[in-house]
C-alpha cells in the first residue's frame, strides 16, 4: 500500500501525515496508543499498516481508523518515513469534528512519549 485512501467528504473524515526519523518505532507506539482507545476493535495489523473501528459512546456509530507507515528505505525498521493517519465515519454526512479530534489526540499522545 503506497498511501491511504483520500478523503471524499471533509465533513466526516480526516487525513493527515507526518514525517518522522525512526518512523518504524513511532508507528509501533502510535498503533499501541490507537489500540487502547475506548470502544476500539483492531481489525488488521501488519508491519506497516493498522486498521481499527472506533465506536461512539451512545449510539455506537462506527468510524474507521487507519494508520500507515510509508518508509523511505527498504530497511523499514531503521529509517525516516511518513506516517499517515485517517479517521472516517461510516455513517452520516458530518461527524462534528470527532475524527479530526481523534487523530490530533493520537498524534499529541505520540509526541508525549518522546
């Protein structure tokens, strides 16, 4: 996978990417944080890709959360790279900013782990 799917509706989805040194380590920390989110079920976990579904508290609406590591080097474990994070609602035309907040909170938690 070269990149995550683009956002088609910015009112219910959010996609961002960040460049990191030692991106593999950052990726592993980020998926650990994501896996601990409340009401989150891990659907897929690979060397450079993670996918989960996050459900809202009251109505249990599902949001897809994806994290992708794009390495700049064949030695994925020791190189610079880009991490893309995408969160998108499956239902509805607007998420009231929930997906953007989820992604920004994840990345904020990652920065605290320096």
